[in-house]
C-alpha cells in the first residue's frame, strides 16, 4: 500500500487500474447518470412544489 501511494505521488499519471463500482460504469457514464439525475430533479421540483400547495 505504501509503495503504491508513493508511486502515485511521484507520477501523477500513475493509475494501477480503473476502479469500477457495482454497476461497472466508466467515468463518462457515471457523469452522464449523475447529470441526468440532477436535471430531472431540477425539472421535477417545481412540479412537485405546485402539487404540494394544493
């Protein structure tokens, strides 16, 4: 662990392996998914606010 941290500090382009989560998404797919969620939340928020006023 210590050697790999040292290598990463010495070389900013050092990435031993790409970390994938449970859904096996790369960075681009993960960014699109989170951005889509945020846009959907911003669009739906006024709709739910108007429904809550009734």
